[in-house]
């Protein structure tokens, strides 16, 4: 059985104990729900990007906020876990391939997050 990305980061991160604790706090059912939500969110963001929607558009802003919420929920606000997650996406092609988050999509999301403060 393939382990979800939630636990894959835990295997690699120095913060393994914190990630395990986070998983216990969130509960298996919630983790499954979020894991089911991610592909939908990624697809919606990609559709906006492919359509050429400005990252500052309210639709994209709402998607970027949800993206940030899910990441923050996963990391628990721990900058070390966030750094490890970023490192994985930057350096591990297999993570990008499995998640559907390529460099172009990540750049689009980052622009949307940056544009959020300009509204």
C-alpha cells in the first residue's frame, strides 16, 4: 500500500515526531478527507492557470487561501516542516509527478498568494 504524502514527508523530515503528532491530532478520517480534497484543489488551480486567469482574480485568490489553509494545517505552523515540504517539491521529481504540482503550478500559486495582499 502506497503511503500518502502526509506520511512520506514524515519519513524524510527531521521533524518526524512532530508530523506524527500532527497526524494523531487531525485524525485518520480528516487526513483522508484532505487527501481527497488536494487533487480537486490542484485541478481547479491548474484550470485557472491554463485559462490564463490573473492570479489576483477573486476565484484564484479563494483557491490560494484554501491551499494555504491546507498547508498550514499539515505543517501546524512549523517552519521546519514547511521547509522540508518545499525542498521535496523542488528536488524530488517523483513528488511533483505524484502530486501533479509542477514548477509552473507552484509559481502560479505563489503569485496568487503574493497578490492576496494587494487587493
